[in-house]
């Protein structure tokens, strides 16, 4: 049976996990917002998170007035794969690192090599 957690408690857990990440990983995140949503637009439970934006390695010019990049974590898919709160914390941590890596331009192939995908 999947773990259950309301949206507010999930967002608090995500915030706690984000705060626990190393400063070296977080300090370079310029103009990025973190968002929690119930499910991806297609309604599936297959996607745990997504980075929406232009990776640092692909930016030509980036200046004043740019819309922020978004890192979205999907509550229902994450809950669906977890049996307890400790497993959820681990999966949220992994998902945050994975999506932040995309911001820095690290692709899925490299993430697989590093054990983060």
C-alpha cells in the first residue's frame, strides 16, 4: 500500500530535504523555483520530478527579466513508490539531486553512471 501524505506535509518534507543538500549544490541555483505538484500533466505516476528551463551549459545570454527555471516534484508518484517516510525522504533527496543536476547540464546518461538515475 502506498504511503499517504497531504500536500502541505509533502511540501514541508521537500523543503527539509532541500535544506539538507550541500551548499555547493544549492549556491549556484540562480533564478530557480522549486514546486510541488500532485501529478504530471499527463496524469501518470511514472515521472517523479522534472527540470523545466535551460541548463547552464546551454545558455547563451541570461539576464534581467528571465522567467525562473522550475524544478517540480510530483507528490503522488513519489508516494506511490514508497512504503514509509524514510523511503520517501530518500526518494525526494534523489529526485532533487537528479533535477538539480539537469540545471547544471548533467544529462541522464551521466546521472546513470553516477548512480543518480
